[in-house]
């Protein structure tokens, strides 16, 4: 089963939404850890959040590359 570039792009955008949900979850946990003055957990959560933000950036970049694969540098579709 082969997928079009548009379908793959949509899957990457969906993955970015899933990563957003994880970022939200861990950000809430980070605020709780700050309030509890649990600095070891705070450090661990910050590390995880940085990884999630890096993953999201990579996923979004790939999604846009797939979405605009057949466009030239001026945004016109090529054959």
C-alpha cells in the first residue's frame, strides 16, 4: 500500500498534534513539581519537554516538506 505525499504529510501533522498533547501533559506536571519544590523531578520534566519540542519541530518540518515537495522556490507547482 503506497501513500501519497499529501497523506504522509497529514500523518506527520497528526503526529505533531499528539506531541502537543504530551507537551501539555508534561507542562502541567512541571508546574506541580515547581510548586512542590521537587527539583529532581523538575529537571527530568524539563529534559523530557525539550525532547518533545525537538521532535515536534522535526515532525512539522518534515510535514511541510512533504506537503510542498513539488513546488519550486517561488511556490509554484512543478511537473
